[in-house]
């Protein structure tokens, strides 16, 4: 079966060679490799083109699609999906890389379970001073996994998974760059009939360029996107009662993430937590101390702002 590996590219000239080389050196042969150039301003695409000369057997399998203008990560993934022709789709971020047997291992699991719509591998997180292995929790019950993803307790990253291409039929990808994994992966799993997991490490998730991650996380657009991702998913699942509590929890944790990543007083002031969710944070028995702490911290921050405001009025 043909596997389409989809790679969005923007500003990754320090990392793209390792990423591309890891794909070109896969032991699995029947690949379609799609790079989407989202108007990158560096040499990322040229590095791919130059590297491809060393892998003549992969040349016919590679497509490089260029956006006329920069559209962002969500649109780049969407473009790649639309031009792909593989039986299954695999997403790879351009600053990450694969093990040489990654696709082979995932496909082997698929061959054992031909009814599977999604197969997930485990992965390695690579930090500047350490590495950490993440074993994906095994669960064959799709609804349980979807509930876990919606409530942000089960990994919902879009990468490191084989998806049956038919799952994408008619699926609208919202133009949300921060939270795009959340809104897309939850819906793909909701469409799946059968899923499987392997313990083998098939993906290397790099967190080396941390300063740029923080910079993006603190941008007003990304804060807005994260809010919209929760709202989008809440609307999508509005008629499925079994997911409503999970949606509230996921929505609440989304706001908690915003508080942590907002970065500036102005950004924090723009975060409006619905009253229903504020009440839920007091009543819930989540056992998620970080979530509750962040929400109380947010309320304390607002209280302090009010006190300072009143103090200025009285001083006048």
C-alpha cells in the first residue's frame, strides 16, 4: 500500500535536512513524499532539492507544492492532504525526524489488523539537555480515546499516526494554526471504526528551538487560535451528549493553557473565561492541580487588577 508522508515547510533550514533524510532513508519503499512550501524565506526547500540528488530512487516519489502566499500550518497540511494519493496519510513536522523503520513498523501493524483506520506509534521527545520516551497509551475503544483527546488527557498530536485516507473525505480543516492538531485529530478518531497502537518508537519530536516556540505561543493570533480551537470542537460535537462533559473539561484546560502562555498583561486581559466554565473549575473533581491552580491564579490576577484600579481612583 502507498503511504503519503506530508511535510509542511516554513523557516526550518536548521532542521529540514535531518527530517528529509530520515524520510528518504525509510526501509519502506512505497512512499509518496509531499513537501508544502508555505513561502518559507530561508533555504529550506533548496536544501531538500539538493539532498534529493543523493537519493535518486526517491525522486519520482517527491512532490514540492508551493503556496503563492504564506497561509500558515493548517492550510499547509490541508494542501498536502488534498494533493496526496496514498492509501494512508502520515504527518511529519519539518523540524522532527523518523527512525529508519518507522513506516515499516506502522504498516506491519496495519497488515496484522487490516480493518484499522488509524495506527499510532510511540515517540521520543528531544529537549536541549535530555530526551524522554513517550509510550502512547493503548486503548482499542474509539469512544474512550476520543473522550480522552477532547478533554486533553490523551495525546492528540496529528503526527506519528497512519490515517486511512478516507477519514479525510469531506473533513473541513479550519484555519487555526495553534490548536489545529486538537480540532483535526479528535474528529479523525471520531470517524474511525478501529484503531491500534505499537510500542515501538517511530517518531522523534524535537523541542530544540524553544525560544521561537515561546515567541509563537505568546502571539495574540496564537492565543486567539487556541480559544477558537475549543469553540470549534464544541460546536462540532454539540449533538453528541456522551462528549459534552469532556468538551467542557477540554475547553477549560484550553483556557488554562492560554493563561500559562499569554505572556503579557494585555494578552491575559483578552482571555474571557465563560461563567459556566469558571463554575465547573470550582465544582470539578478533575484532580488536575495545574489546571485549578492556573484558573485560581487568573482570578487572583483579575482581583489584583481591580484593587489597583480602585486604589488609583481613591488616590485621585
